[in-house]
């Protein structure tokens, strides 16, 4: 039996023994005596009576072990020209003071703190400071508009918000404070205080009495110690797009998360403790939570926090420059980032300028790694490239090539095999197992391994109805795919209304709600169409109310502006086409899949349930006149 098979079967047959063994690798305040039980909702919970603190594991523990002078975090910011290194001692001391700063505002264990910050070290420190207090952070991606922030504030009900005066995108400074003010104004929940970190590029006005100058508060703060929490206490809430306009608050616990993070660093990424790990993502996404902040620090590595883009900051050599400069062992990003590099540097000329000897493996996730991108990165970098599949809900990879256990041959288009702890099955609509190579719902047999969500924040029914009730005993991932004859998993895309734009998960349902709210629109459909660079882009089809006369271009501009204002620039909603009617089934369901197939120029079969087949011509006609 191969090393992978051994571990996989151990985790499958004896999950409690397997995870008890993995739990030995973290420093508990009190080791759990129970490894797995179920909570009042009947959901599996890991290490329920263990006591720990995730900030302790990420920082203090390493200082205690004599590794305090090792570099914990490197901030590299081509957009500001700054490069700063923080040792574990420095990080611990600063985080302890930020925790003190929060405690002075009354933040305690279980309180929520919303963090809306750009990619600066203080964003990671703010997260760790919450963890230190046992407070629950909810980081909101800086590319989201005030409305999205307001929705999250209303749901999480934070005592405090932490922000900065601005974010910096390519060639533009984005003021954050006015967006926070607007979000608070629009939200029914009001936080008691807002910490604002002033950046030299743009100072924010601190007008309201709840505003606190971060730097001043920091000066006056007393360091705070780590507060022990139960393994099952929440570490954070991270909102992610679902099928409706309201995002889902994925809850992550402390204990299961820490154990899974630690295990993944060895099993999946094969990282040495003193290695350098770089997840080129954003702290606003799950990749940033797990692999910029928590996992590398819990493992004792150096993590890189990069405030820049793969291209234009200043050129498509940025990734390779950082890899050389800091001897990065593992680079992790989304395929879209490499497609952007490939577009600007197809021959890999920039890459050739850098010494990538230290770089061992390139990992990709966030969207399917398309074979041409895989091939390009492999052939230019001469490094192993690993696709791995996961979700906000799990916090770590469900399937991948576990390079720390055994590197398996790569099959282009496949995320390789289930990681030990996950039982991946492909089910048909009746919940029956599909044969190899037959596509179906990608489902995970319960119990789910540590780190997977136990609930949706304050909405357990949504967890049950959205993930668990379709197939009893299984978690439904929302992705479609198949297992081949060798047990390799191929993820073929979402089967719900979620799309993936430049590795960012967005809801077309939410966009439809916004577009449909325009006074001229009777009904609409938004679908994700293929895009060479970003993987998918949203495209709207709208039907006007009877008697409404508008200029199509002006309407398109208004709809684009509306989505940008309400979701944010990151939605990349740029086009809306007017049609006479939308293709529907006889029962009135919009045929979004068929619309997308037509827009992508794919072969499609006219659904037998279609009400009026000529409505399909409407779609083609609109696309034709657009191009
Ligand atoms: N704060 C404010 N605005 C932001 C933002 C942030 N943190 N991130 C993105 N935006 C804005 C951009 O400025 C852009 O605005 P514009 O329409 O006014 O130009 C818009 O949102 C779209 O951004 P993006 O999708 O990032 O497009 P881009 O053309 O600037 O860059 C890529 C394209 C592929 C280079 C970029 O998306 C990328 O690096 N992706 C990596 C993927 C990734 O990190 N995924 C996370 C999961 S692993
Ligand atoms: P997020 O929760 O933002 O991480 O997005 C999760 C979704 O992104 C998954 O449900 C998939 O649809 C998609 N995804 C992430 N990684 C991969 C991958 N390696 N291959 C295919 N799809 C992926």
C-alpha cells in the first residue's frame, strides 16, 4: 500500500485515532479527552473539551521555543515601496498591544470585530489580536462596496470595526474610511468604536465620536495575554457568496482549524518549519486567512504578505522577484494570476531574470486550473505545479496532491485525490453513487474533518438546507465533477448560481437582485461566461417593463454602476443586454445553463421543458449585436 493510501485509509477507518494523532502536534493549554462528538444540532465537533488559543500557537509558542528571532512575516509592498520584516518576538509584542487596544474598548471573548483593511501587516495583526482575546473576527475584502460591508456588519453585530485610511490598487488610492462610514450609516447595527490606521498616502478624517486613531491607541495600550478558549469556540466568521443576495457567514472553530492547518502544512505543502511560504492572495479571502496568516505561523514558517498584483506592480516579473528575494519554498496563488502573467510575458522573459532555486512547488486554487495554464507554468518555471480544490467552508484542501505524503502523477484538469480526512463521493440526483467518469454532485461523506464549518453564523437552518439536507449523511459542495478510474477528482464547476471571477467567488443571484431592482427592468438573468483571463465574467440579460423606452447603452451604464456601487468593482459586471424575453421552462424557471452555453458558444440541447424555443434566438441575437 502506498504512503498516501495508508494515511487515507487510516483517516477513513479510524478518524478519531487519526485526528488525535494529528492533534498532538499543536500546543494545547488542555489536551482534549474527547476527540469527536456531536453538538446540539447533531453536527460533528472536533476536540470539544480541548483548551487552546490560536494566537498562542501562531506566535507565543514559537517565542517560548526559542524561535522568537526567526522571521514571522515579511511585508512586501511594491505599491508603496515598503519592505518590512517582523520577527516572531516583534509580531507577538505588537499583536499583544493591539489586543490590549481592543480590550480597552471592552472587546472580550465571543465579541465580534469586523476588519476591513488593505494588505498591510496590521491586517494580519488585527486578526491575531482578536484570536488572542478569543474575540471573533470577520474580515471583509477591501474590494467590496459599503453595501456589502453593511450586510456583514448587520449580520455579525461587531462591537468594534478595524480599518485603515486607504487601500492602494494599481495607480490608485482607494479611501476606505468613507466606505466604512457609509456602511455604518446604512446598517441597523452600529459598532461602538472604529479604529482607523492612518496611512501616509491618504489621511482619513476622524469625525465621529466612535472613531479612534489606531496609532494613538496603540501607544497607550497595554499588552494583553492569550485568553484560553474551547476548541469549539469560533475563531472567525468569513462571509461567502451563496445563491441569494445575502452572504453566508461561514463559522470556523479554533481547535479543529489549528489542527487541520498544522497537518496541511506537512501533508499537503511539505513545508519545513523554517521555510518561507507565500500565498499571493488577500486576507479578505479564505486563502488569505488560512495560508497568509494562520497555517504558516502555526507551523513556524515565514509568511509573505504582498501588497501588489501579479502584473503592473510594476511588471509581470513581480511573483518571480519575490520568490527569489525571500527564497520562497512554496508559492500559492490562483490560476488567473498566472494567466495575467502569461498574457503580459508569454515567453517567460521576466521569469528568466530570477533565480528560483529555492522554489519547490507552485500550488493553485480558487478556480479550476485549466490545462493550458498548468502547461505554461510548468514549462516556464520547471517546477511541480499542484492544483488543489477547496472552499471557504472547509478552510483547507479537500482534494490535492499531498506532496508531503506522496507526490502522485499529475493529470491535467484534475485536483488529484481526496486529502486524508475527506471522503469524496459523486452522487446523482437521487443520492446514488455515480460510476467512475460519470458527472454528478461532488459530496463529502460525514463526518467532515477538522476545520470544516459547523454552522452558518446565527442561521443554522441555512447550513442544514444549503449543505446537509439534500443527501442525508453528506455535505454537498455546490460543485459538479467526477472521479476517474484511478480515483482522480475532476471539478467541473459550480452547479448553483455561484461564479468565479479572477478567483473571487460571487453570486449571480445577488447581481440579479440588484439589476432587477432597476425601475426599467421587468426580469433578468445573470450568468457567468468564459473569460480568457479571469476564468468567468458576469453577463446580464434584461427584459424591460412593458412600455418602457430607454437607450440600451445608457441602461447598461446604469446597471453596471448599480452593481459596482452595491457589490464593488471586484464583481467586474460590465455588460447587460436587452432581450424581448428570457428562455424559460413551462413552469417559469429561467434556463440559465442554456443561456450560458449559448453565450460561451458551446453545443447545447434545447431542454425538453422549454416553453418557447424561439426565446433562445433572442439570446443569440443580443450576443450577436453586442459583438
Ligand atoms: N480594494 C479595492 N478595490 C479592489 C481590490 C481591493 N482590495 N481588489 C480589487 N479591486 C478592484 C480593482 O481595482 C478593479 O477595479 P477597476 O474595475 O476600477 O479597475 C476591480 O476591483 C477588479 O479587480 P481584479 O479582479 O483584481 O482585476 P484586475 O484587472 O485589477 O487584476 C488579476 C486582475 C488577475 C491580476 C487579479 O484579479 C489577481 O491578481 N487575481 C489573483 C487572484 C486572487 O488573489 N484570488 C484570491 C483567491 S486565491
Ligand atoms: P471560495 O469559497 O471562495 O474558496 O470558492 C470555492 C469555490 O471555488 C469552489 O466551490 C469551486 O467552485 C472553486 N474552486 C476552488 N478551487 C478550485 C479548484 N482547484 N478547482 C476547481 N474549482 C475550484
